[in-house]
């Protein structure tokens, strides 16, 4: 059975400032690099076959740091794993979002959850199907991870998706299934100084 472990990238300055990043390419800060290193050290307790990453630099650097810790070669980049696009709201903080788009007003250029699922889930399923029996790390983004969770386990309200956190899935009969949101690695990674996705992203808590 193929296992996929989705890893959220480390912190950036925009994360720390509660600015919406989306597809804007903001690099890791030093805290984020340390989060990636700590996550990699936790993951090193298990064997891995491959590491795949979003093309955005915060994910790619996280993947390289993790790969070095677990003994894998250079990560493979997959374009479809890029973060959810937030359109005109990218770069805004909570106050700016509420001022410009109050009471859930639509944001021009923002990807819907359904659009994110349509580009991400088939790719993750194909990755898993093409590597039967392997353990694969996938470094991506909070909005992507939230979409995967809500698509395959829609009746459960999941907890914090922090920078550097790990979430495990398996491919069963051609479909991804959640193994455990609170994977033992995930529980340890929550000890890293990091905020939840919803604390950092003023739009992600909306549908």
C-alpha cells in the first residue's frame, strides 16, 4: 500500500505578519528553515522512497532541507501542488481583507475549494498509483492540505495545520484515505513554534 505524507512548508515573513501568500512566491525565513529541519529530523525515524514538492520557493527549500535530513536526493517539483490562489487578496492581512472584502464578499481571482481539489487530488492519486508500496513525502501548502482533508474526510473538523506539520494518507482502491490527522510525527511537529493556517490566512477559514 502506498503512503503519502503531506508536509506544510516552514514559516515565511508573510506568515509571521499574517499576510495572505497564495501563489505569491515568498521565501522561508530563519524560523521556517528551523521548522523544516526539525520536521526532517522527526521524519528521519522512518524510511522514505521519494520527496515531491510544490514549485514555490518556500516549499522547495523546505523539501530540500527535509530531503537532506532523511537521506533523499533532490526533490521532484510538481506544478499542480502550488498553493491555492487568493487573487486580489494576496499580500493583505486580516484587517485589509475585512476592509476590502467584508462579510464574506467575493475576492477577484480567488480559487474555489473545488477548483483546488480538481487540480490537486488527481495528481496526488497519480503519484501514489505510480509508486505502489512506497512511502512518499509531499511538501506543499496549508490551503492545499486543507482542501485534501475536506475533500476526502468532509464530515470531520480537523485541527491545526501549522508550518512544518505532517499529515498521513494512503491510497486504497484508487482513492486517498486519511490515515490519522494526528500522526505521531504530526503530534511531535506541533511542538515547533508555529501558528495555525487559519491564524495566518484571513481567507482560508472562509469556504
